[in-house]
C-alpha cells in the first residue's frame, strides 16, 4: 500500500518535469513522444480501471475492457460495433467521435507500441 501511494504521489511532479525535459531537449521528437505517452496512459487506464469500465461502459455480454495492449477507445469501438455499449459508454463514444470523426471505430486493433 505504501509503494502504491508513493508511486501516485510521484507521478504528477515527475510527469511535469519530464514534459519540460522533453520539450526543451528534443523539439524535433516532442510531438511523437507526447503522442506515445498519451497512448501508454490510455492503455494503462484500460487495464487499471477495467472493473470500472466493464461495469459502466458496456452491457454484460459486451467485449471486455482490460487488455494491457489495447486502448480504451479500441474496446469502446468493439462494443460500439457489436451494439453492446451501455448508455454511459454510448455517451463517451459520442464525445470521442464528435472530437475525432469515427474515433472509436478507427481505434479498433490499433495497438500502438512505444
């Protein structure tokens, strides 16, 4: 439990420090670096919060969230395709698809690696 708390306490300040280190030391690669970081956070969220997502974003028979190599959007896209999103899942998919046309369906099986 102590290591869990320490990890979360350090996450935000180290992320801010790393942001500036990358921004000021590798401007040519910053865009790709931050995109990869965002994808990794998304994959982490899919795995770490799988119980919450499985309870709130899909119906019982839907595709399971939690694959550590998959983004939340990919799992949403599979449930959207299969018609197994809950009301909350439909709302989240609508928001993502409004920001980026067909975001969830485009994200299916798009397992980007670091």
